[in-house]
C-alpha cells in the first residue's frame, strides 16, 4: 500500500528555502553595489560665494562684507543679514564646483 501525503518532505522545503534566500540576498547585494558605484561621482560644492548687485543690476564689490563661505546655510544667513543692513543692494549665492571625476563605466557607455 502506497500513501501519498499532501505535505512535502521537510528536507526538500529547507533546500528550496536556502536557495531562495541566497538568490534574494544576492539580488539586494548586487542592487546596492550598483547604486553605491553610481553615486560615487556626486560631488558637493566646496565653496559658496555671495555676489552683490546695485539698483541697476550691476555686480559690485562692497567693502566690509564677507563673501566666501564653506556651507550654504551660513551663506544664506549672511545674505539675510546683509539685506537688512544694505536694503538698496541685492545679494545672490554662487557656488564653485570642483572638477568631477567620472566613473569609467559612464565614459564607456557614453562613447557607444
């Protein structure tokens, strides 16, 4: 007499579960590795500069104000302060970006 069970063998279930677990883990490691590689070329500005303009829109230099900053938040705070002090001038923020080294993968793909 042969009995057919509705339940699978627990040993086979464990093997399938291990294989599925390895595939899912490998997939996420691969995806996060690709994302990390692609975001390495992002470079933040290293210097912020305040530019002042007169009433006619011409760029001018005002003596006694600080113009170079390392963070954008500090530069914005100084712009607000300068607008209160020098109401007849207008101020804007400029950034200087360093040269960005591209990943080799992007340059190879761009040539094709």
